[in-house]
């Protein structure tokens, strides 16, 4: 395959650094979900860990490297999940962790960042302004700036999920991956294209935050002026050129889905799989709901990538959900 920034040997080596609590997550067929969606479905569950998302696979690599190099501080911008993961990984290695987030971020995520001992700075505006502020802090303090998806450790960490998928000798035809900054999609996609090229790599993003998907289709960076989605974990406006270059090599398609489908996907994961999923983690189900004919008769793997939700908002969404049947 054409060369991406990722390397499968390096991804395999990453498994020796990542805390085992984040590795070898459940992968299983979900028959009730299959009946509801009209296709065979395997769930890769990335929520059964201390930070309830896949993000620590990457932050474990970053924190370990910083500790080995004698560095003591790191800052990142986060919608919540990366910040929690970095706080968890940094706490165990004695790092001073600062997280910059928007005031619009999910309160439960912000509370957990604080509980894990990180400094939390809130900014007005959206995630892109948080990214700018984190970069300014790094320059002012002379510390490491962790940039999700750009820093290769975040992609390598996500790539270990791809290893776990292919090491099971997969029978599935496609993998549905939430698309935000691109670390998850490029990490998993790289491994699949190299080790299981028959598997279709499908990336899914909300219609209200379409920058990376539009960029993939136009094969050039497309920015947007605003976002409008409940899927805060994938809500960026400015794709990173190097990440897009990787995505163009590993993704077979990039799909946009509506908010109503995301909410219906969350409700279906709760009703049929017994899983609380944040909006970003329901994107794969949403894609099947919107185009059932595309997936009929196929075996699809869905990465359920996070379960950090605001409880009140989650119950409101679930009550409003209209679940369609395939």
C-alpha cells in the first residue's frame, strides 16, 4: 500500500507500552442489533476501561515517552475524552497535565478531567479556539503540546485497535469508524489496509461537522465556519493536512449522517446491545440506519469508541429517539 505516516511494526511495539487495561477490548457479534439493522454486526467495545474511550491508547505512548525523556509537563486541547486520557496517563507518571477545553464541553467530561488531577482551562468558542490556546500555553511554558491526530502517537495508539481486529482473522466485510480529527480512522485504517485489504474502511461524521469528510471527497483541506452537532468528540472545523493525506490512503469512503440518525443509533445501542454510547460512538449505527441497502447481507464491525455522556442530555436524547427498522 502507499506509505502513510504510520508503521505497523511500531504499532505492534506500542502494545508493550500501553497499560493492558486498555488493550484486547471485547469484540463480539451482537445478534439483537443484527436483527434490528438487517446485517451481521460485530461490536468492538472501547468503553470498558478507566477513561471510557479509546483515547488512552495514544496518551499512554505520549506520557511514557515524556517520562522517559525526563519531561514533566504536557498540554492538550480536548473536547473531553483526550483530556481524561492524558490526565489518567500523566497522573501515573508524575506529569503536570493541562487540558484546554471549550465551555461548551460535556460537564461530566470536564469534571472527570479535574478529578484525575489535571489543570483545566476553559475558553469561550469552539474546539479550534481551544487548540489555539493550548498551543499558546505550550509556547509560553516551553512544554510539550499534544495535538490529537497530528502527533503520531495518537494514531499509533488507535492502530492497536486495528491489530486486535485483524488478529481475530476477521470475517467482516467492512469497519465503520467515527471520523473527527482522524487518529482513529487513520490508525485502524492503516492496519486494515496492510493486513486485511479486503475489509472496507468506512469513516462516518456528522452532517453538522463535515470538514474532514468534505476534505476527503475533495482531496484537499476544506474548513468550515461553524459546527452544529451533539457529537462533540468529532466536531472539528480545521482538518490537519498530514492527517488528511493519511486518510486519503486508507479510507474507502467518508459518510455524513444526520443528527436524528445519531440519536436513533444511541437508542438502538442501548436497547439492543445494553450499551451507553456517546454520540460519536453511535455514528456507525447511524450510517447503517441511513443506508440499510448498502449493508444488507454483509458483516460489519462497529467501533464503539466512547461512553462519556452528560446524563441529563443523554436521557433527553434517548427519549426523543425514533428508531427505524431495517
